[in-house]
C-alpha cells in the first residue's frame, strides 16, 4: 500500500490498538511511512501549529534582549542572517558595525565595542568559530558587560552585541548560557521551503514584488524561481539520486537571482531573454557551486522546466500529477494568495515533483525514520538517583546475558592443525581467517562488557568509550566499539546478538564436522573471501585460469 493513512484496520485490531500503538505497527511493517504518520498523530493530538515551523522573527527575539545580553546566531549550512539583520536595523534606525573575525580582527572588534557602548550602536561579530584564540577575550568582554550593565554612563541602553558562529567546542560556555540563542535553518519540505522563500528580501518587499513594469510576467517567473530553489534544495535528501555532491544552495543565490530576473524583465518587457536568464541563474549563481558535469545538466534541465515560455501560460503544470503549478494571477495578486496556495500543497511531496520514480523515496524515508527515532532515543534522560540505579542494574543484567550467550573464543591453533593449508581445498584457509575475525569480535564484546560492569560498581574509571557503549545498549543499539571490529550490520542490539550466535553455531558445525555441503553465505564475516576461495577451488579442480571465471546469478 502506497499510502498507509488510508489503511483500515480489522475490527479486532481496532479494539486493542490505540493511535500510538498503530504507529508501532507501522514502524514494523512499513518504516518508510512512519514520519508522515507521526506528523498526522501530532496534528490530531496537539494541532497543526506544532508541526509548522514558525517564521524567523528578529523583532520577537530582540524583545528578549538587553544591552548586557549577547544575541547569538548559531549558523547552519546555507544560512546567512546578515541580510535579515541589516533590514531589521533599518526598522530600528540603528547603526550597525560589523567585523568578520579572523587573524588580526580582535583589536578592531574590541574598539567597535568600546565606541558603541557609549553611543548605542549595534556590533555584530561574524564567524566567531574562526577566532578561537580570541574567544577568551570575548568572554571577558561579556562578563564586564554584565557587571557594568546598570551603569548607563558606561553602557548605553540601546547597545546590542550580535554574534554569529558555527557550533564549536571552543565557544565560551558562559557566553552561551547568558546569551539569547537563535538559529535559522533551511526549512524542511518543499511546502515550507516555498513559504519561507516569500519572506526573503528583496522578494518580501512590496516595492520589489509589485514594482515591475510587467507584473504578471514577473510574478509568474518569480514563482518559478522560488519553486526551482525549493526543488534543488529538497533533492539533497535523496542522496546520490538527487545530486552527486550535496551542494549548499542558499538564500544569497535566490536573492541575487530574483534581482537579476527583475532587471531582465524591466529591461526587455516585450521579449523575455530566457537564454540570458538561464545562463545567469543556472550557470553562474547556482551553477557556480556545482562541480559535477551531470549535476550541471540536471540543474539546467530543472531551471528550464520552471522558467520558460510555458510558465507564462495558464494551466502549465510543474509535475506530471498536476499537483504543482504556478497559480493563476493578476497584476494585483498579493503574497497571501501565493501563501494560501503553498499551504494547500502536500506536507510530504511525492518523488514525481523532483522527476523521480516513486521508489526513489524509500531509502530517503527509511533514513528519515531512523534519524527521527535516533534523535528521540538520544533525548531520553534518566530521571533521578533511583532511575539511574535501575538503569545500571538493567545494564549489568544485559551484560551478563550477552556474556553467557556469546560462546568462548575459538582455538585457532587446533583449527589450523585440523584444517591445514591445502592446494585443493581453499575453504580451509577461509575457515581459519573467519575464526580469527570472530575471535577479535568476541574478545572486544566480552572485555568491554566486563569493563563496563566494573566501571558501574566503581572498580575502574568509566571512560568515554565505555559510557558511549552503555548509552547505546540502553537504547538497544550496537555500541560503536563493537561495530569497529564487527561484520557490517544494521540490526538493533537484540537481533545483532541473535545473528552473531547463529554465525558462530554455523562455524562450530564446520569445525566439528568438516566443510559443509551447503554453505550459508550471509553468515560469513568477510563474504568476498569465501567467494574467492570457492572460485579458487573450481579453477584448480578443472585447471582453468581463475581470472577467466566469473559468478553468474
């Protein structure tokens, strides 16, 4: 079933299942559709406002600030708060002094702060993560601000200190704790992306949106540009199917493209120069980020789908289903009509709008489900001492069970005697290599669990690696220190241990009874070694050059 939302449970199931337990059933049967179902659950229980990201509102954030409170922009890829800040300072009629931090810029930043403290200007220090050596001075400046904040002769009440930084361990903790923190991540989803684009300057300015000499043509093409911007950003979620490289298209690309589009239409009102528009927007603005030749072809194809002569014709569709199109407009069409159309779009678009087959979304949606559930698990914290005590008891009991379940290490020397290197039987070498790999994994699992038990009771120090392993086990995940020595696995902890036992039982039977007639290919640690060994046996038995052999399947 492509849409589980339309599935009707049998009457017997309806009696015992709640809305929440239906999510668990969906997670088991069709995990790629879990996130949309979780969104519907939140809407039904709490309301749509809990799944709709709020607009980035600097005015509301500014109300929570003061002259002694730094305002911190936590940057994310593709975000640039400077344009919004410059627009906001104009509405507040404030002077903004900007310093891009780097080598030698610390003195300049300090001078700006000293001068602005007296006159009430705003200071923005950009890219604090690039000035790690100067961050200690920044911490001292913020401490002095808090101490002198009540003295208006030393700190003007209109003064504001704005900071921008990517997440970094070197950022002063005290500044983070006492500052107003905000982030402006790129909106998730085609619908939210489109709605957010209408708030980007200059598109959000009435004189720009309504001031073109050819208003209908301009609004049709500007909507095509916004749709193009949203589509190329959302294609990143499809991994290599979307783009060979995950390009960081951002607001400045959209902003300059909108300005160029306006200039072209104003300059050539009769015949739109699409070739020049495509070159400036596709090859220069967005294409300047694209490094792969095939990605550049894809980018230009998408651009020519949304910005072309057909876009100006009413009824032209952006997707085969007809769900996506440029709304009918007049010279007086305002933002609200566009926003209402965007609100009517599906929250989770089908891959067809991106030019892909329906199956293209399966891997993407399963990854989204895993990321969402992983984030939920990571936020689960133990309550108090009692909860911690219960958790430790659970971990100890789990560790004891795993130690008992996992058998002892193999006797490699005895195996090498029983199965010596043989020209006519390459499987002997495959066996001893497999046993050596499993021995290393068994040793890692048992030693880590024993150390974890000792650390819990205080006999040894709890290292970061052991703590991470304990958290993973609490969440039912495979510890990273095991995976580094393990065969590849995407299973949760319980299924992983069961799988490990089955693999070890398979090799125990081999060690005890000789090479089996039927070999279980998915139980090998290094499958490629087994396939090569089987090919060697065949080549030697029939005197055929091994490089002329291949597997057919």
